[in-house]
């Protein structure tokens, strides 16, 4: 009885937060756009918006995977190190075999990412290590492996094959490939989360793990799956990272994990699990992108960026908790 | 008299709480204390280290290394409290960076160093208070709050100092980090750590406050119903953590003799590793201060040994990360085996084999394509 009540309650008020959050953040984005444009009209141009989209395309892919992890009540802090390690390995490979077709490099990146993500998934789901501890550990393990792998060297732009560099920069339908890739990933994740069984299981496990277990969902498998997906997404993101920035260094993507969490949390993904939508994450990512883009236009020191991200996370979670409390009170 | 009665009463209450709600730990109970395992490991590492290098058992060397490790030790003390109470504080290193950067900024502006240091401690304590307020009063999970402030405080460090650095601190100040107690080889920071560790240990194990922490970590609801002022204690904990972070900020800035906004980045990882490796349950409710201190010594010795055979600092992160994961994974695996025995069927063996094969393939590729040293970018 108790269990059932908890389930019903959550399923009633949590989507309400998500809906409220999506409208709230949309309004906030619009206000921000108006404010920045008033200060600096060059913000509201097609070129600048293509620029913003290009800048957030990698973040979108990883943030969507991170959102799935957070929906199951977990967190994956190791994404930045996975991206760094896979970027380094694929860049070395591409450097040694410049004639390799590009899709093989992409597949290689995703396979390497999958193995790293699998390691996370195993120790978290079957080894019962709390996600925060496990991924904090692999954050430093994978980052250390980058140094061990590269021996302190790095890959320069001229050492990469041209095809790889063009992978994200070529355009299709007037948009850069990277943006199109992000859109395709978002559509796939949207379909996966809303219209497939494993996708719905992810929400079920996050809303109430015991209830999910009783209703026949194999929670361990679902949790393993989300970390695996996170690894694959990071592998793809890593190849895009190499292609976009034309380099692989030992500090590639350091600190990126925070942006992926921020994008999700700001976009209404609830850190205590069970809630989060693809449009929400996209809005959250877009907001981060706008802030990053507008700071220099407003002549604000770029050093404010990290502080602004942290503040956004805090504001998002505090407002979430007030909203959910008021929704609960109404019921 | 009345007060002591009340506290005695409380103590017996919370101890029944502990007994009733403590998770079953057949394996750990059978093995008795995790601390003995740590002692054994420490002895092994000491023997290995002295085999590896004749410079290991050199007093000068040991004293220098230990002073470099005490910042982590001091940061660890409030973290032990926080983790035992079932929370976590990811923002300690960022708070440290924020306080140190504020001090650097003020010092660069010509403010007296001690005034600047006082301002830094004030800011760090307020940072901790903000964490505690959001966690206890707004009732947000500590993980999210401190993840947010992890970014926010580090961001403020960059806002304060930007790409500048503060240096040339007066000698009286650098004593905090570089000085030794008069007439001995004992660094000041080690003495500070030892004093604080004893105080924190006594508070944890000998006072009502300490009992409350275990009670909250074991079962927060039950603690609230039995009259433990949970919200107030949480605020105190995180404020204390902020205060200690800013104190360590002074020690670290004094040892480096300069401050950059990235000071102390990533320290939280080693701190949490030390706590968890010390046998303190990451889900709260169980652990000892002695265990934490022993694991600190162990980690210090392991890193020292790796330094002796010149393993890069970043590669040392692999070992520390492995230690962190294994210290939780191994007891949990053993517990499973002790509890239910190995249930192997064909499917599970096949999946274990498949997974092992994948990891082997990964490392074959890893070593095959790895860079050869000294030839840049090939």
C-alpha cells in the first residue's frame, strides 16, 4: 500500500515539475536573448546562432546520456576523462593510419567508449559501488591512463588526416555536420526514452527501484545499460572533439563533466531520479551555450563562466525543490 | 548533573538506534577490524618502499613528504564527520581555492596578510554555511548542493584572481606551511594535523555529538523522531567543513608561497578516497577516526613510494582511483560470497568471459597503439 502510494504520488507531481521547468527555462532564455541583444545587437544573428549550436553540439550528446544516468538516480562524473582518453586513442590511431575510412574511426571511438562505460556499469550495478564514488574513481583512473598512454606527448592539428578534421565542419542543409549529428542523437534518445521498453524501464528504475524490481524489471541490467550508453556517447563525443578542435591533449575535456550535469539539472532532470525529458535537456544545454557565448559580447570576464554555471545549478535545484513542495501541497 | 543524565540517556538511545538499524555486516564482523588490514598493508608498503629506495627512511625526506600530505589529512577530518552522517561534501577543494584566492587578491591589493587571512577564513566558513543551509533547511541532497558549489566556489576563485597569482607572502605567514616546530624536524602542519585529529577523534567517539552523527547516518528519520536536532547538526557540520577548508587554504598557500586560482584542484578526490579506504561506510553510520588516519598514512606512503620510483603524479591518480573503487568493491564482493556462496551457471560464466575478453582487447589495443616516449606526437 505504502509502496503504491509513493509510486502514484511521484508520478503525479514530478512530470508537473518537468513541464513547469520547460516553460520556465524557455521564458528565461527568451528574456536573456532580449537582454543581450539590447546590449549588443550582433548577438541576434544567424551566424552567431549557428556558432552557439556548433559549440553545444558535443555537449548535447553527452548531456543526454548523463541525463539518462541521472534519471536512474546515478551520476557519471567520469565522462570528461572518457572523452579525453578516447580522444587521445583515436587521434593516435588516425595519425598512424591516415587513410582509414572515417566511419571506422567513429566506430572505434564508440567501441572504446563502450568498454570504458561498461567498466563503470559493472562496478556500479553488479559491484554495488555508489555511482558517485565509482565514477569519481574512474574519473581519475581514465585521466591517469591518458598520461600513461600518451607519455606526455600530444597530437597536433597537422598530424591529423584531413577527412577527420572535416567530419564536424562540413555542412549539410546549411548546418554544420556536428549540429546535425547532435540532432540525430537527440531524436534517437527521444524515441528510445519515450517509445521503447528499455527506455521506459529507465524511468521506472529511477522513480522507484523497489517497485520496478517487483514489477519484473531487471534493475541491474537497466543501470548497467545507462552507463554503457554514457560510454558510447562519450566515445562519439571524443571523435567529434578531436575533429572540431583538431588536437588531442592530456587535458582534453577536463571539467566537462560539470557542464553535462549542469545542462541536465538546469533542464529539469531531477537529481533524485525518475524525471527528465529530452526537450528539457536541450533547453538546458542551449541556456549554457547562450551564457558562454554572451559573456564576451557583454564584455564580462570569461572567468565568470564557471561561477555562473555553478550558480545556475544551485538556482535550478533550489527552485525545483520549492516548486515540488508547492505542487505537493496543492494535492 | 541533569545535563549529564540527559546526555547519558541520549547516548543509550542512540546506541540502541545504532544496533537496530545497523546494516548486517557478517563479513566485516568476522574479520573484526578493517583497521588491522590497514596496519598490515602499511607494513607491507613500508618494507616495499625501503627496498625500492635507500632514500625512503631518511628523516628529512619523510618530514618533507608528510608536510605535503597534511593538507589532505586536515581536510579529511570534517569529511569523516560528514560521510558518517550519510552526506558528502564535494566542494572542499573549491572552497579552499576560493578562500586562498580571496586572500591572494586582498594581499595583492596591499591589505595586511593577517587581515586577508581572516577574511579568507570568514569567506570559507560562510561557504560552508551556505552548503549547510541548502542541505538542512531547503532539504536538498548534499551531493547536488556541493556539486553546484564545487563549480561556483572554484568559479569565484577565478573571478578573484583571474590569470594573476599572489606571491611574496611575509615569512611569518609562510611558517604556517613551511615552518618546523622549534628544535625538531616536525613540520608545523603535521603538529596542527595531529592536534586537530585528536580533537576530532574524541568528539566523534566520546561525545553525544559524535553519537548523533552515527545515529543520523544510520537512520535519519529515526534520529529525527528520537529528538536529534538533525538540521542544526548538518548546518554545523558543513560550516565546520568550510572553516577547515579555509584553514587548509592558508596552510597550502603558505607552503607554496604563492596562490593561483587553481590551487588545490582535485584534492576532494584524495580526501574522499582516504575516508572511504579508512573503512568508513560511504552510505553513513559506520567508521572510526583511527581507520581514517591509518588510510591517510597508507595513501601517503603509496604515493611517496611511487614518487621514489618516479611515477608521474597523474599516473598516480590511476592507483588512487583504483584504491577508492577496490576499497568498496572488495568488501562488497566478499560479503556476497560469504553470504550466498558462488552461484555459477553457464550464462554468468559466459558473460564474465566475454567481459574479460573485451577488457583484454582494450588493453592490447591500448599498449599496441601507445606512444613511444621521446618522439613527440608519434
